[in-house]
């Protein structure tokens, strides 16, 4: 028989896998022309409540191309295989978040708001929220290790 903590971890992993498939393995593949309906005309986006051990955490947004979000960046590195990026992803998944790893330029506005140089390639792991208040709640609960937050437009989701 499995312990309650183990079952919770298994549920979080299963939810992350299902959501990952829904968003797609290429969630941050390069695609800027989008052509999707502006967010103001689209129906309200679903949010995904975390299923990890801290159920009072705010829900992350189910991102769509050209959507506006407050992104919380948990790791940023010049190497896509950087251990910090993978470590941040594991920690967030333990809390029940899916988030995403991708090129920093796929989160339009993040580079300048995080103070990154205009040149250079950066990979980031981030979690999107519908507004800054939800992002602040997440940051407070997550604790140390947050690189920063930025108001972004989601790209590269196709």
C-alpha cells in the first residue's frame, strides 16, 4: 500500500504529464505569427489548480499564444540543459505546477524586465499566472530561488 505522500506525488506527476501532453512537447517551439484571437475576445482561460502538498497555492494559467500573463521565472541559464533549470522544474512539479522550459524570447517582455543582456540565448523555466496578485502568492509560498517576475506575452506555444 502506498503512503498518502507517495500517492500525492504520483497524482502530481500524473497531472503534470497529462497537462504537458495537452500543452504539447513543443510548447515553446518557435512560432511568432500565431494568428490567434486576441485574449479579450477569447473565452476565459482555464486555470489549473496545483495538486501537490500545498493545495492553497494559486492556480497556474493554461497558457495560449499571445496571452498576457505574469510569469514567475524560477531559473534562467544560457545552457538549455543547465542543472538549475531542471532543479527548478522538479521543485515546481513537486508543488503541483506544470510550468514550462523555453527560450526567454518566447516570453516577450521577460528579457528586459529580468535585466538580461539584449544579446545571447537564454533558457528559462517559468510558471504563468493570470495576474500579479496570484504570482505574488506563488512567490511567497515558493520562497528562495525565484529569479524574478515579468509581465509577458506568451509566444512559441504552437
